[in-house]
């Protein structure tokens, strides 16, 4: 086989193909870079540049969904989608997050009772929920075959970037569509990053970040409360990576505070897996004194033993909330 | 950084033109390639880039030692070097599995163990570069004059197209290319570009579609599915893993060609195999041939009688299974394939009738598909439950989305027919690319890549073999 394309030609070819596809996918690339590296192209380039790629992606997305392929998630360019109005005025929260003394943690809040009859439960969250939900659903299905349970967990999602995946909106839609009785939420490790708001970027951990993050939690809780849907929000355990550990501390503070304010439940995973106020540990002793590995290699996810501990706690929590 | 991520594609646009500019300065070009390998590896973990450097330097020193020792001491020195080389893999990948399994086993017998707990993270690609290191040490022992310089060994073990998920490159083949001076200039450009686009389509469109539609939801909730849906998931996974790993291999082989290097063949249409031995000469060829040449043959291969041959086959397949990861599912998968190959050998020994080609092909596909269940499942119990659900099922066998099952059946048929004609198709496309002007090829490629992205998933999907 001969070399039909010379090296300089090949260089130009690759650049041309790259440039054409960059322009044709500029909007999706912006979303990707925001979600992956918290870097926004749209805050550096004229907004008009993104229009053609958005329209094209919308067209192709529709076509792809018609022929049964996965349509791309097309969202607005450059700016966060406007949040739907929250009906009940959310209570204000204490915005100063203090690290808890070593060895302590925010305790579970058990305040809700489920309504009588078959439950319709939604499991929402990121890859952590992807690990937990199948186990919980399997367990509950055996005990309550008439319950309807939906697992919508999706990896790499959170509350910080609504452009990539919009949990408040998705949960609101599911509440309406499925007439849910309970929503269980477990997310957070994708959240310790800057937030892009219309016309500005808010750094992680700043009071303004906390305020906006809490507003997104409020949006979910307010909607659920208004529709008389119970919520169990799972807190995060200790994380290996420093940023995630700090994120877990901040997120737990917000989740706990907002759950308390709205009268919903908070289930602490810290005593089961590892306290955020202590250094990360992969192993924990079980009741027989044996050391068991609870965490995946990345120090974020869980081994089957870790998943099992959380599953048992969550199932017990749900069973306890059933009317006697 | 994944090979199908936007950031990798954009970096390639900067890297390749610069790399080709250095073609007349091979030392500088190789240094640039080495640096890019470490840079890419550091995007996964900076610490492990350092560990890989130290490991490679250690392998270079061991190679130097092996190549300089006298013939009498060589077997012992080589054995020691190989133990040191592979203990790195055992320590990082299997320590926790061995500790936990030993601890559980002893507790059942009424003992306690005090093996130290280690918070270990396995370096990405460790199974691949460790096996490459083995080929280097064996090469150094066979050809004493051929021990290589440190930069060459560093490049061999950090050659980025094969660093993360293979194919496993043999040292003698890699260094022969360096010595021939053919590297650094793109090889068979049209073929390389065809492989990259085809591999991306296989992975991003088809493997992802199969995973999302047929495999993942069913393996997640097998008890909620009817028998036919479970069967569709099994078939779907067989196709998904072939398209995922095959697509990955095409992409990296194409990228290596753009760098001027040839990677070994890793797939030869495995689902056209007519028995299990044939399957293993077509599936993950760089691993199966490694196990054949570095484990099976040194253990005696088929030279020590029929029974000993079967033992060697079982051990080789067991190692192949364990190589994939510290989980009993992989152990069982390896043993199952071992038993399958041994079964074929016994059948031949007993001079059983030669099966018609269609029947042999179907039986082989069936066996491989059932075995993949153990490869895919998280636990042995999960795999057995799924298989049991094929006939013991509360929902009945026919409880399924028939439209989806038909889609899969059509896709499977098209896939198998395409496999038969893959080489002819490749020749036709590559000839077409070569006989047309680059100014025509460029927009066609741009459109194809646009379509691959459009029909692919949102986000960057992981490759199945990145875990190993």
C-alpha cells in the first residue's frame, strides 16, 4: 500500500477535520469543558459563535431520537438555564460552614412518615447512587412486590452544573409524571467546583456559591414538600481526595441544614463508612473484629461491602418510615 | 485522558504536526514521544507517572543484569528478575484480594490472620506494561547483545498507544522497528485513518448503544426481566465487549501508525471462530499469544503427553482469567474457557464426528456468550442468578420488548455478515481513500466524525478494558 497522503497534507487534513468539528460541536464542547474542567468557552467567545452548533445539534438530536439512537442532551449555551420558580419561599440558612470537631458528624434526621399503601420511589443521584439503588430496589422489591421504583441515577452529575444535567428539573418532572411518594437522593462528589451563573463565575466554597448551591437543594425540597413527596437525602462519607473531602463537609452541611428547614429526612452515611471530620480510611472493623474494605480504589466509591452497609441503613430507614 | 475524549482529540491536532516536524531528528522525536507518554499518563495520576518511571528504570537495570550474566547463572537470574518484575503487578493488583480471601478462608477454619492492611491504588494499565516488561527481560536473556538503553526501555514501557489497554507489545518487535529506522513517519495513512474512524464508531455508537439499551439495565436488575430479555442482554454483552475492545484496539493501532509504529494484531474476527481454540487465536491475540509463549510452552506445552497438556491448558486459561482482575468471576471465566478447550481436546482425542461448520460456529458462540456472563457480572452469584433466570423466571420467558429484541437480532446478523466481509470492506475503503484527493477525503472524514459524535453518548464513555 502506498502513502497516498503526504505528511504536510495529513497535518492540514487533521487540522481541517478538527476545526470543522470543533465549530460544529462548539456548544456541546462548551458544556463538556464546563462539566469536566469547570472551564467555560462561552464566557470567552462571542455568544453568536455557539448558535449554529446548538441549532445543528438540536436538529441532529431530534433525528437521532426518531431513529432510536440516544439523542444528545442539548441545553442553552453560555448561561445556566433559568430555574423554575420555587413556590414556597425557602427559609434562609446559616452560610458559615465550620468544620466539625474530629470524631463528630451531622446526625441523621428522621422526621417523615410515608403514606399507607404501595410506594412510588425515585432514586436520584450520581455514580454513588448507581451503586446503591439496584441493591435497595432488589431488597425492597422482595418485601414489597407492589411498590414501583425508578432508578434515574447518572454518573458525573450533581447540582453544580445544570448545563450537563439538571437534577432539580428532572426530579420535578418525575414527581409530576409518576405521582411519587418518596425521592431518595445521593450525590455530591461532582459538586466541589466553581459554578457558572449568568454573567459570572462563583468560586467553590465562597458564601455566594453556598447560597446558590443551597438554592438548588431548596428547589428540589420545596417542590417535593409542596407535592407531599417525602425526601431522604443521603449525606456523604469521608473522601480520599482533599477537594472532595472538603466538598463532602460543605455538601453535608447544606443537605442537613436544608432537610431540617423543610422537615425532610437526612441519612448520615458517615458513621457507616467514615467520618468526614477524620482522615480518610478504606478499612473498618466489622462486628467480628475483621477489617473489611469499604471503599473503591478511587477513595470515593464503595466496595460491595460498603454498598451493603449503606443499603441496609437505607432500607431500614425506609421501613421505619412506613405506617405501622 | 481517554482516547475518545475531546481534549485528547484537540491535543492530537497540536501533537502530531509537531511530532512529524521532528522526523529528521529521531532522538529528539523519540524524546518528544516519551514525554507525551508520561504527560498522558500523568493526566490519570501524577504519582503513578513517577511510579511508572521508577518501575521502567528498574526493568532496564534488571535487563542489563540479565544480559550480562553468564550462561550458568542465567536461569536463576532471569527467574529472579521475572519474579521482581511481576511482583509489582501482584502487589498493586492482587494484594487486597489475596489478603481478604485468605482472611475469610482462615476465619472459616477458626483462625485469625494479621496480614497488614494496605490502602493501594492500582496504576492504570499495570497488567499491560508488566507483561511488556516480561517480554523485555526474556528478550534480554535470549540476546545478550540486545539489552537496550534506558531511554529506549522508558519509551517501550510508556509508548502511549498501547500503555493503557494494550495490545501487549513484544519487546523484540518494538525494538526491531526502532532499529529499522522506519518509525517517526506515518505508516499507511489511509488505513490508519480508516481504523481510527471505524474504531470510534464501534465504540461510541454501537458498543454504547448495546450497553445502554440491552446490557446495563438488565445486569443491574436481572430479577425484573423475562428470560428473553436476559438472553438479549447476554448476546448484547458479547457484541458490546467485542465492539468496545475491538474499537479501542483499532483506534490505538491507527494512532500508532500515525506515529510510525506497528502494533500487533489483537483481533481476527473472533466471533467467526468454529471452536474455542480457534476463538483464542482470534480474541485478544496479544494476551493469548503471550500466555502461550511465556507460560504454556515453558511449562511443557503439548510436548509432555495428553494429560499434562490439558493441565497446562487449564493453568494458562486460569492465568488469563486472573489477569483480568482480582475477582472470582474472572477466575471462573478463565476456568470455564479452560474446561471448554480441554473438552474440545477430549472430543478430538475420542475422534468424535466433525461437526458441520454452522453447528460448530453456533456452539462456539453459545459457549463464549454464556462465559461472558461471568466476565460481566459483579459476583458469581449474580452471574448464576442471571443464567438461572433464563428458565426459572417469575415473569416467564417471553416477557420482553419484542421490538428491541428484533433490533438486536438484526444487528447481530448484520454484525456477523460484516465480520465475514470486513477485510474486503477495508481494502475497498482504503483504496477509495488513496485514489481520491485529500481535499475530498477531508470533508468526508469531517462528516463521518460529526456523525460518530452525534450518534454517540453525551460525555466520555469508559473503555471496558481500562479496568485491567
